């Protein structure tokens, strides 16, 4: 019997139960972004928390999207996407972009102008990044898109919308002065 045959008969390695995994992840606080693209010439946005900075030079980020989502399919075709970082008052946009099975056209949430050229940007977002896909990887039922950041628009200063324990939240300081006066800033 070959090694491949032996491996195909081996029992599945033990996996953490899905519910325990979801409970653990619910304890991880994230910001909330709308990942944007154009679909049929109209702005479209999906609510995402799986967003991370990868590198500053060159500026690179990643987002992980369900491969079956309309967003993942459009971004795979167009090879570009936008990321609008939501402000604490933008729960309506986050809810709109996360309704399962619903259309996610976002005309009422976006800045005017730029149709078809720049990526749609949520009006009033803390910041918006226009990205070009440099790599994508299908992992389980998601596609991880790595984006090179082509341009950044900073909105007004404000506080981020936060998602933790399955609810939208706002920040409160967890303030413990550091003895040597050092800053926690990166
Ligand atoms: C706060 C929050 C964060 C989310 N983060 C992600 C994410 O990182 N990746 C993802 O694929 N879906 C994420 N979702 C789910 C999608 O927004 C939602 O399932 C998707 O838009 C469903 O749309 P569809 O039925 O059109 O595919 C998140 C939902 C919420 C409420």
C-alpha cells in the first residue's frame, strides 16, 4: 500500500468544534470595514472584520472574504478593491453590508463622483484605501486577498466602530499609566 493510500484511509485529524471556535473568535475585538467594489457600474460594499495590515513598505493589506460572496467574485475579476474603515456612528452601513443574501449596493453611503475609476468610498469613513490585488489564496471556504495600497484618503479624526462579543461597540480607554512615560503607539 502506498503512502498516499495509507493517508487517505487515516482518520480526519481532530478539529476544534465549530461552536467553540466561534465563541473563541467572538472574544477577539476588531474594527469594522466595508470592502468595496463596482458591480454592474454601481458601488457595492461588504462588511468585513478580517482586515489586517501586512506591510508598510510597500503598503500592503489583506482581507478574507467568503469565496461564494458576490464581492469575492467581483474582486477576483477586477483585481482591485476599496477598504473604508468605519467610524463608530456608521452602524447602518455595517448592517447594510452584512445582510446575508441581500444586495449590497451602497449608493446611499458613498461619496459622490468617481464612478468606474476610483473604488467606492464610504462617506464619513475614518479612512479609505484603494488597493490592487497582488495575490490571492483560497483557504477553506474563504479567499484571502492581498492588496497593494495605491492611494489613501483620510477622513476627519474620530473613533472607530468596534465589533466584539457579537455586537457593535465603541472604544473606552483601558488606561494604565506606564511608569517610564513611554507610549504604546506603534
Ligand atoms: C461585523 C461583521 C464582520 C464580518 N466580517 C466578515 C469577514 O471578515 N469576511 C467575510 O467573508 N464575511 C464577514 N462578515 C459577513 C458578511 O458581511 C456577510 O455574511 C456577507 O456580506 C453576506 O452576504 P452575501 O450573502 O451577499 O454573501 C461579517 C459580518 C459582520 C456583521
